[in-house]
C-alpha cells in the first residue's frame, strides 16, 4: 500500500507543467542596427548620431514611396532616444530614414506597425 501511495504522489508531482515566459524585447536595441523591426504606438526608438546637430527622421510608405511623416530635431552625439507614434499611420510597412542637414543618410531600416 505504501508503494502505491508513493507512486501516486510521484506521478502527481511529475505532471506539473513548467511555464516559460517569453523574454521581453530589448528596449535599448538600436533601431538602425536591425534590418526590420515591429514597433508599437508610443515606443521609444534608440539610435546613434555621429555629431551634435540638426537631423531629419522620415517615414516613407514602402509600397508607394510617399513620405508619411517627417520630423526635424536637434540631436546629440552618441545615443539618442525618440518616441514613435503610429496610431495615425495608414501604412503598415514603412522605411525609416535618418538624415543629417546635408541630407546625407545616417541610417535606414524597415518598420512594421502593429
């Protein structure tokens, strides 16, 4: 009888399922180091700039090539953080382009809005 109870307890404890939680995405990953990334409304994007100065961040519809959004900002040398707002965007697949004042491309990537 003791063996039967022991076996029953052993079977019950071995049937416990292990819950594996997904690793959250890195929030400080540089957006232009990734070929394609999914973004949500209000998400912070991180990127590096070579110098202090004025820069332009442009979102371009991947299918039509039309500019959807353009923002000029003053950036600092090194890591910069901006928030991206996607609720008002019609397009789901966009190019994100970062340029300096002379319109020299600093970075380009594809983003997918959720």
